[in-house]
């Protein structure tokens, strides 16, 4: 019975190294994805601001056309 209980412990160094390697790889992947999200949010903010400016310019042109000459 003791042998069966000891078999449940993961004392194999290869398994620990494998898990640590996978954990490191996943942490790098998460960091890369977080950086990608930040870049995409910045780009989205710039595009939204440019669209807002374009809309304001369009409205100002429409207002100029409505002014009496």
C-alpha cells in the first residue's frame, strides 16, 4: 500500500522540468498577448480619434455651406 501511495507523488525530475518549461513558455505567450492587446488598444484609440476629427471636419464643411453668402 505504501508503494501505491508513494507512486502518487510526482518526484520525477523530468516531469518537474517539463512542467516548468511549459509554464515558462505559457508566461511568455501571455506577456506577448498582453503586449499585442495594448498595441491594438492604442491603435484603436488613434483610429477612433481620427474618425471623430473627420466627423467634426465634415460637420464644419456642412455648416459652411449653410451660411448665407
